[in-house]
C-alpha cells in the first residue's frame, strides 16, 4: 500500500508555478484577524511556526537565519544605534535581535495588526523571547505609513520586516519610492534602512521595484541574501543609507564589534556577513519558447 | 498571487495512483495507539472526521451513508434479529444503527483497539450518539478472530466493519475463507453476515478474495455498493447467508418493516435498499499498453 | 527515502475544498483552443483521457460508465428515436452510443469548439470509434443556444453533454429555464431531453438550478446518477419529457429492447437502468459551526 | 471556481517531510534505463529539465548555477589542470564547464548509465552544448568505482557529479572513506577532488559521512554551497586536496585567471567564488519535543 505520503500537510505558495508541501504535526492556533489569516502550526521538520495568509513567516528551526540576517548587518554598520524603528515583525523576533545591541535606548515596533501581536505574545515565546517586555521596547499598533508621517521621532536604524511586495497592492506601496522618501525624513543623519525584498529569482519585478526605488532615494544601496529553508527559496534583502556601507566591512571588524557589544548570535558572524553580501541576487532568465 | 490553494490539507490514499487532498479546518485530536495512528480532524466540507492510518473512516457529513448501508440490509433481511455481533466499528456508529432495531436484545461490539474506543467515546458523540451506554451494548476489547473462537454465544447478525483488506496482512485474514468458516459456527440458524469489502474498482483482488471466500462458505451471497464522498470512491459490501436474501426484498416491504420497527434513518429506505443491490460492483478493465 | 509519491501527477478540481491527484504516464497532446485548454494524457490507472480546463471529461477506463448512462435511458424510453441532437460531446463517445440504436436516421452533434472536435477525431479513436464517419452523423460547429434558435429540424431525443454548470456563467445558461423552453420548441411530440447535471453533493445549487428549471418546463422529470471513478464523484443526470418516463420501465423490458435493437453495451443493462434511477441525488447537509 | 491550481505537476522529493510541486508544460521523453527512471520535462518556470528517479538533476533555467559551482572552484584552484575525471554527470554539462579551461587535454567522463548518456546526447543539447563531440572528451560507460580501480591514468582534477548520498546504498559507497582512498591513488601530486554533497540542512548524516570521510583522506577540505532553485534547497559541495586550497583564493586573482583562461561563465566569478566558500553549511537543530 502506497501510503507513505498520507497525512496532514501545509501547502505553501513558493512562486506562481511552485508549491512546497510540508508535513504538519499539530495545529497550535488559528485566527482570522482584521488584516490576515494567522496560523500557528508545528511542522515535523521545523517545529512551531507562524503562517500569515498561507506564507510561512517564521519557524523555530530557521527563523534565526532570517531575523539575524535582516537585523545585524544594518545594526553593525551603524556605529552607535540608539533608536531603532521596526515596521512589521509581529512575532517579536526582529525586536529580539535589535535589543541585543546595548546601545539601543528605544526600539519602536509598529505593526498594523494588534491581534497578531497579542497572539505572538501568548504563543510565540520561543520567537520573541520576552522582547515585548524589555523596557526599551515600544509597540505601536498602527499602519506603518501613517506612523512615519505622524511621528516626530528620529531613528538611527529602520528595519522593514514586511509581508512580500507581491502579496497585495498595499504591500507594494511599502516597497516604492514615495514611501522610502517619507521614511528618509525620520532617519537620523547617519541613518540606515534595511528591508526584506522577497525572492529576486521568482519575483524579479517586485524585487526591482524595491531596488530601484531605494537607489533613487539613497546614495549607498547594497543587496544581500540567504536561503531560508522553510520559505522554499533564497530571500533577498536590501540595505540603504547615504553614508554607511555594510558591504565594505571586513569579517574581523564585525566579529570584534559583536564581541564588544556582547551580541550573541546562532547564525550571524563576520564570515556570514561577508557571505550574505557576496551572495548574488539571482534572476530567472528562462523565457518560455526560447531555447 | 496564485494563493487560492494554500493552506492545511489532508492527503488521503484513494488507490495506488490517486490521492484525495481535502481542506482541513481544525485538528481535534491525534494519538498513536498500540494498533494504529488515530486522527480526529474537522474537514471544511465534511466536519468532524475519524482517520485511521491515513484512511478516512467516518465524517459527520457522510458517515450515515456508509453505516446505514452497512447495517440495515442485513438487519431488515433477518425477521427478528435479537443478538448482533459487530467486529470493528470503533466509532460506535455501526452500534448506533444496530440498536435502532427494537428486537435487538444484545449487541456485542468487538474492537481490538481499546484506546480508539475511549477516544471515540470522548470525542465522537455525533457519531456514537450515546450507543455505548445503551444497556443492550457490550464492548469487548479483543482481537475479533480470537473472540469468534472463544465465545459460546450465537448471533443472528454479524457485521464486519473492518479496515480495508489491502491495508495489511492481518486485515486480509478477516476477508478469507478460514475466517468466514469460523464465523459461521457462531451464527444462528437463520443467521446473516455482512462485510464492507473495499472498492472493487480500485482493489479488485482484495474484493474478489472476500467475494469468493464468502461464496465458498454461504449459499446466498449478494453484492451491493454506494458512493461515500469522503472515501473518494464507491464502496462495496457483501452480505451472505444460507437462508436469507436481502436482494429479493421489495422496497414496499422494507419501508413497512422500518415503520413497524420504528427505525428512523437519514439515508436508507426501501428505494435506497433497491439502489444498493442494483449498483454493479465495477471493475477497472484498463490494462496499460492495451488500446 | 520517502520517494514513493514522486513523479508526474494531474491535480484535478473535485469540489471547492477537494482535489484529486492522479498519476500520469504520458502527455499525448495539449492545445489551447479558442474556447478551452485541451489536454490529452494517459493516466496510469485510466489510460488515454480528455481533460478540458482542468476537469477530466473522459478516460478509456471509465468513459463508457458515463456515456452509456447519459445516452441509453432516454433512448430506450423513446419507442422509436429517429432524430437525435447532441449538444457538446466533443470526443464523439455520446455520438457513438446514440448510433447504436438502429432507428436513428440523423444524429446531429453541435459543439462550439471545432478545434476540439478535430483533436478528438485525430487522437481519440478509442472514444469515438469512428462515429464521426457514420453517414447518419452530422457535426455542426456552433454555439448550442444559437443552433436551437435557428434550426428548423425537430428532434426525438436531445442529449446535453455539457461542461459543468458551475464552470462558467456561459455554462450556467445551458442549465436554466429560458434555455430549456427554447429547447422544447424543437422537440418532437414524444420528445425527451437528458442532461448531465454535475454532482448534487458538491454543487447543490447548480444541480437545483437544472432540476427546478426542468421541472418548470416539463411534466415528467426524473433524476439519476452513477459514480464515475475518474471524476472523483457520483455524477447526476436529469431526464425530462412531457410524455415519457424512463424511471417507470422495468429491467426485463429494457433488456428485451436492447436485444431487439441489437444495442451492445459494456455497462448499461436493464438492472443498471434500475440502479441509476434508484440512486439518490445526495446533498451535503454538513454546515460548519453546527454539530 | 477554485481551479487555479489544476493541471499537470511534478511532485519532487525535497526532504523526508517536504515535497516541491512544480507546474509542468510538457513531457519531452521518458525511459526506464537499466539503472534509473529518466524523465525529460519542460517545467513552466525552469524549461527543459532532467529528472532521475524523481529528483530534478538539471533545468535549463538554473543548471549553470549548479554546474559552474561544482566545476570552477577546483579548476581555478589547480594551476594547470590537464587531465580531468568526471564521475557521473550524464547530461554533459559538467563536461561542458570543464572543457572551458584551455589547459585541459583530456576529460574523461565515466557514467554507469549508457542509455542516459545517449538520451542526453539526443535531447539535452542546451545542456551539453556539444561537449561530447569535443576531441578532448572521452565517455566511458562503467561503474565509477570499477574505473578508478582499473585505470592507469592519473588526473589533476576529479569531479564527483553523483546522485545524492541518501538515494541508495550504492550511492552511499561513493561518499565514504574507502572510495576516497581509492580515488586518491589516481590523483596527480597537486590533484584536487570535488563532490556535490547533498543538502546539509535536510540530510546532515549523509553530509557528515562525506565530510568526515574526506577529512580522513585529505589534508585540506573546504565546504561550500549555493541555492539551486529547482532543487528546492541549498546544495552543499566539498572540495579536498593535500596541497590546494580554493577557499584561500581572492576574488581578483580568480577573475584574472578566468580572463587569462578565457573562461566565460553565466554565474561564476571571483565574487561568487567567495560567496560560495563563505556560505555556511546549515544544520537543522530542531528536535521534536524540545522547545
């Protein structure tokens, strides 16, 4: 009996013509918030995981690969990050990584979905690790665009931990030039911005939208990427600043900085930093009908 | 974004080259008992469901189609069924249907998996409807073959509500002639036996094993079948006796009997009885390489 | 290595929350015609098959189960069917069954998709069996609705072998009262109409549209159904007439008629006729949130 | 109608609990050779592709990412590679990359499956690009282990382009110490060996077998990796030598070497070389039942 493949699976969108189907051990919690469908499941291979609208956001097995790569390159590039703004990042893992840097006095996390944040607080301790309770943390439930327009704060580092640019029209706005121009107004003089940018191989247009919009807005724009197993692809990031260049930092300097700041990581290091910035943003050049 | 199909699914074995994938709303309970992997899930389209080793056994949406067809043809064919033996039938729905016949004084259900029966009692009330608590019910946790060898009781009706003959070697034994010969010894003079027999279209060999074994053992053997949506196929049943012939009963007589016995059903009726016995046991005559 | 399930599969829509995935041996031909996406594949379990817009229409393993059930009940109910109209039925198998009745002088098949008919002629001989070349056959490439408005012919039997009512708005029109009223105008005095009607269990609304529309238009309306393995469900049919009642015919009379007409079938018989009309049109009464 | 996901798909094994399902446009050719099941398909997103026993080996969209990474690091590390041995590599793309280095006088490709090589020659020109016809090429149809024992040739570079270590017992042998010891005997003094090593994240044990076996056999062992989209994961490679260290080469030197040798690549460069060797071999540290 060919029954090996029976059972409970999650079917995840990877690209317009690929799906990743992953064995599920347990459903921990599901809810339809005002903004999205939230599923907490335990995958056989990845453990406790957060899924939003059918896309895996974080799993305990590999979220550190994503969150450490998203946060630390910008944080180490800034000589003294005191105020940090995170837009998105509902599960609190981006906040967790930011707070590892002792210079941080204020970390504001703005997420539009208050219900998601409550769910994360209750169920995702292995991801946020108590970061919501750190006295330096401030969680604001608000549309990120609105927050940026209204705040009178200025930030050294801004981290855009958003859903993918191709997932909705609203999401696209957060990867476009007008948004980055607004964002620049609340950056401090040596400020630096980083965003996840989807997968350049499968979603080249969305990636180029973000890349070109950042290039029109900032003087120094650097691309990097790493494979996150549960995403089914290599995810790309873009970091931008008028003055700071993370790609120019050598491994030894980064390792020294991490030691000085007593930042402990599971994945990120000086060598990994270099691997991230050396990883090319792949494009799919296959065109149907062409040899 | 081609995201329509994302989400949580159950992949169910239908045949050696087909799978049915069904949307899941919720996992209610899972356990690995001594004998099998038990999953209780809520399917979007079928509600609360019992799955054993990757095969859907019962869903609240359609289990009555299966259980009423399994139980009532044999029960109405017997003029006065007082003692009934059920082998298998862990969720208690076969027992529920048997107890609807007021002549029944004793209904013994023998299931090898005591843990499954406890799970059913606790979680599957919409299926057993309290039948385990009926004073006429007796649940015996034992191997069915052993029970048949050891019991000194005699039964008017025996209902074999077993896992499919192709699911394991042990299961095959319960569809073979030696087993039916043992079974005949504990049948009363006008006794009648019924078994589910898998799907003749997809599992012709297993079906023929049961059919031929019953034909070698009993004088009157009748085949019937009906489509059970959540199984992904039309399931076949075989009923056998030396004296009783359910296929010869006309619809009016059955409807009158059901009224006299005050048996209320959701699906079964005189007309449905006739449809069951008129439904041919399909065979797949496609042979690869042949036109 | 859990590799049993690797390989080439067809993912078929069964209902809004179920898919049937079937092992494919070979792709024979694919084309996007003006009207639909046509795929000819060889399934491991079903052999050569026609798929339109992702829905299996016919496989050599089981198309006779569908086409014999669609055609013969109406044909035997009519005492002397001379002129027959088929709307749809591109693969020519409905035509093949119609032509088995020797009284037929003219069988007009109207299909909107001329490319599909050419593909069928070339690749689907095991299905049409040369029926397109029968001198009694006439193939008209035209919208069925338009043909019915324009023709001055009158037909004894009309067979609607259409794509499912839920597959598009255009398809819905062919299952509605205005269409049936038009159709009635070209029926002879003892005329009879039959349509496939999708699956009442999974698509109750579409089924009821067809059923109620026929009931508003004809005096005698009978429902029947049978399980077609490669469809993943039991398919329902509705036959309607002002004078003829196929459900009232007994098996012996049908078997005699088939012998007199020298109609040879693989599946259909007097007993199967009765099984078809006794098979209840199932409804899914499961409502989420209700026990 | 939720029909977006209908159609023809390939279900590919990624890990014991994940599958990648990829849309297929066309089947080009399939054959069961003496050694394996060979499928040539056109994926919607990846074009013409070679699949062996259910595992994607090469697609026109991304095979250069795999083959350039497999071949060039060892080839540039060797100052003057004249004789090269490839074991496996049936589609001829590894050979194609090797032949780009003008110092190569002899490139012997040993593949156990002669039928596969013939299929590649006929259907996979976009992959081999005529490399089989190069006068420096010699194709030997033989078991690689046997070839190594029997040959009296000596090689500067050996490239192991094998199926994955977890795919069979026979495959495992080709990743173990006895094999590497045999291999070392036919390496020239400054010889270098490279092997693909599966995915360390999903198949840690198999990866460690290869890694530890190479470490026991060679003085310098370097790990590298890159994401190959159609594999569904980041693939790891291991390169080993007693004298040469590809990881120690700086990007400028590599770019200069490529220019001098007139090696043209689509993906590989000095910077990519560095990214490869900086990419960490990921391990999945998630253990079920642990927080």
